[in-house]
C-alpha cells in the first residue's frame, strides 16, 4: 500500500481558520499601517501564496463571517487532512475504547505498539507507516482520545483556575505541592547536531516543590537501564527504571509512595494537596493517602471573548484560545536544565584541556 499524495497547490504551514483570515484582511487593508504580504506570511507561519489567496478571496470570507452565529461555529474549526490509513485508525480506536471500558491503563507507548501490530496484520509496510510519536499526537487529536481521558475517575479534576484556587484556599500554602515531569537528553551538548542514524540518550526527571518555594523534593530520575543494587543505592538521586524511560502509572505510583509521601510525612501531619497534570497518562489512578489529596490541574486552554471589526464587517464576538503555564514550567525546569548543561559543558572542557597521558 503506497503513501497518499499531497494535494497539488496546497500551501505550506498550518491551516488558517476564518478568524485568522479576517485578521489578515484587516491588517493588509489598514490605512494607518498596512502590513505587507511577506510580513503577514511570517506572522501566521504560512507562505505568501496562502496570504495572496486569502486577500483575493476577501469578499467571500467577509460574507461568510458576517454572521456571528456562523463564526461561532467556525472559529476553532481547522480542516484536518484525512488520515492516510483510516481503517487502521478505526480498528485502533475500537481497541482503545474496549480497553477503556475494561478500565485498563493505556499509555502512549502501548498505543504505538498496538498500532504497529495492527499495521502488520493489515499488510501495511513499515516503510509507509512508522507509528512515530508525531503520528500518535495527530491520531490523538483526530480522535479526541488524549491519554489523559483514559482515567479511572474524574472526582479530582478541575475545570478552571478559579475552581483550583478555591480548593487550594483550604490548605496552608506551605503544604500545597505541584509535580512536573520533563525529558533530559543527558549527554547532548547544547546546540549539538546529530549525525545520521544517531540517537539521543534520554531520561525523565520528576520534579516537585511546594507553593512557597521553601520545600523542594529530591529529584527523581526515570531511565531504561537496570542498575545493580549497590550502584543504585549510591546514586545521588532517586532512580526508577521503566522500559522507555516513561513516567507511566506504576512508575508514578512508586515515586508517590517512596519519595513524596515519606518526604511530606517527615515534615508535617497536616492536610496536604498535590497538584498534577491530568493530561499525563501516568498521573491517572488512586494514589491518595490519608491526609494527602491529589488534584488535577485544569485544562491548559480557556475561552475569552474578544471583538473583531473592520470597515466591511460589524464587531463580532468570537472565542479565542488563551494559554497558561503549569507551575514548574514557569522557569524552574528551564533553569535546572540550563544549570545541568552548563556543568556538562564545563566537564567536557575540563577533559579536553587536561594534560594527555603519553
């Protein structure tokens, strides 16, 4: 089975929705400060050919969005290309649904392995279907089956920042913790370029601290290598093993019971709350202890109302996506990785500058 051909004439870059097209038209027509086609292409991440087509079809676009009711239905709709192997994805979606009903954990790695198996059964060559992480991301978006949805319960999910703040208000800020996982390519120098066929060695770091910043848990590392007990016991950080260095549910449970709970209970007997990312598959499950509550962060996207207007269109109220960052992603993780890379470069320079033994 061969790959599907790209439609001739299709522009490069992301698909534009009607709100973006309307904004392009307005900015290009602006009397005070008109924006060039080239600059618009850069701003919206598309090529100039796409911008020219939008400007040429301005009358049709403005007529289409002149009704706010129509725009409300179209604003967040992006046309997605059809999957290359729809029967494979249909079979995979049915399998996921069955596993979910059986309340069995499904991680992204398991979905990818199952996709490869289904592809072999259907006679699809690995040359045409890679089942990569990029494919998984697109598949989950198409099917609206992000792995965070495959949870065993929704009692601790929050739907807004306001709801989360209300829950946190019942706890002492000293005992409000958040946890974050982040990949680290531990032997890759900054700005290093990989050669053909080379792979980066990766581990996952599990980081946690309280809301005041005064209490920081020991870093936990998740890797593939299974070390002897004497090596693991002398390692400077807590080390857990997982086949793909992925923080799945058993690994997260091990971190929770062997790192988080002992750390907290050595310092307080008060009520404690742990904020986790509900979109991550490994965070799903019943990990709560007596006096420790686990709460999922709300989805990272919310809707607000903004007004668009032009000389040819009245003001329109549309939904626009706005984003917020998870606590430890607001500089903490980046600073830690930057410090590690600095020490890695320093170590490499010290080695190369040391006297060579004859």
